[in-house]
C-alpha cells in the first residue's frame, strides 16, 4: 500500500489525467450526437470530386508494401447506438478489386482495422496495384489529447481526395505516417498544472478540485473556429459524471486497443463507460474564455485559423 494519499502506484491516472481522458471522450461522443461526422458509403464523391471510399496504398517503414491502406481522413468512428437519428456506418470489412473481404475473415485477405489512424492493415501484403474501397464514417472535428502521439504536424486540405498525390503512396504530405498528421479542424485538450482545492464536507479529506484546461483549436476556415469555440464556451455549469480511467484500464475493456488501433471485444460508448466504470465524481465547466485568436497564412497557401480557450473544470464527490 502506498504511503501517499490518493495514489496507489506509479503510472496510474491521477485527477488531472483522468479529467483529460473524460473531457476528450465526452467531447468526441457529444459531437457525434450533433452529426459532426461523415458517412462514406461505397463510391461516395468527396467534397472536391473523386471517390472518397477508396483507400490509398500507404508507405510505412514498419510494414511491407501492400499491407497498409488508408483513407483521406483519420479517426474512423467505432461508436454505435449514439443519441442521434443519423447513425455512423459500422465497418464490416473492405472491398479488394470489388470483392468483399470481411473483417472477421481469414486467409490472404485477413486484416485489422486501425480506427484512430484511419487505415486497414492486412496480415499479408496484397498486390500494390489493387483497388481497395471501404464503407466507413469519420469525425469532422478531430479531438486529440495533448500527450497523444498524433500531436505532430498540421495537415491542410485533408478533404482534397482529388489531390493527385493522394493515390501516390510516396508523394507529398500523404507520405507522412498518419500518426504524424493532425487533420483539421482539430481540438487539442490539455490539463494544465494550475489547480486548487477546497474542502467538500466536514469529517473527511474529500475536496472540490478546480483544474485548469486549455483547448487549442485549429481550423481551415473561420466558421469552423467560431462554431466549436461557441460550443465549448456554451457548456459552462453543465454537470457530467466521471468514468475512472484506472478501473477501465485494469478491466481490459478500453474500447480501442492502444497497440493496434483495433476494437477490443467489449466496446462501450462514453455514457456506458461512465455507467459501468464510475469514478463517483462529477465534473463541471466553471469558466471558459478565449485567450487568443490568430490567422496564419504561408505564401501561396490557404489560411489557418487558431484559438486558445482557457477553462476551469470543477470536480467533486457524487
């Protein structure tokens, strides 16, 4: 047993880490309930033309050529039964040269679905001149944890499926592994080191904890920036139950396999995580305000719109 209060072992999620995980999960799920996602059936035309359901051959030093195929957007949606009349497409497999290969299949076309990185990884390489397509759904706003390995380099024009370099495996920005790309619009959530606490009740050591957060928002147009800033600012005084990240990890039912990006067997939406793995605490936005906005433009390129929202989240025992 640890001699330290509120911690049992090194590496477990503490209050700031658990809050960050909850806010990322809550924001990701809540945006789905506003239909902030795209359904991509077969032969869907992208915003600028071309076939958005077609996957590109990806160059990846960790895999043999022909094993990895990726879509134009990351963060495929795995959640089902969301509180929305429009439901995302549940991925069931891929089509190779118009022949369906189920995700549960075996043999030469057996594969895994990497949801965070928006790609299919075949167990064995298939012909590099294959035409690979898939029905899927992807987030519009991509939500990241500031410590995430995906927090790397901003990728502009990720909707441009008509870009000639999209289908060229070693060409342009698409040649970078998806782990190194942040696609826009994006929200990056960070729990800062600024906290305070006050007693919750007489007779024990429980506290009401105030934790400061930052939301780094990056978009390619001002409308997307204003919309998500207004949405986050509009959550002041809304109360939400917390799930316990430590209970979730120790149970082995974290929705996404952190090594492969594939689904674990027992997948749960955010409300189910809160219900089944409660932290017995409530969190609420007490303050959210804009810190700075900026429009950056490189020579010959489209502008980037950015904002930083500073907020304070309060937690207490439920």
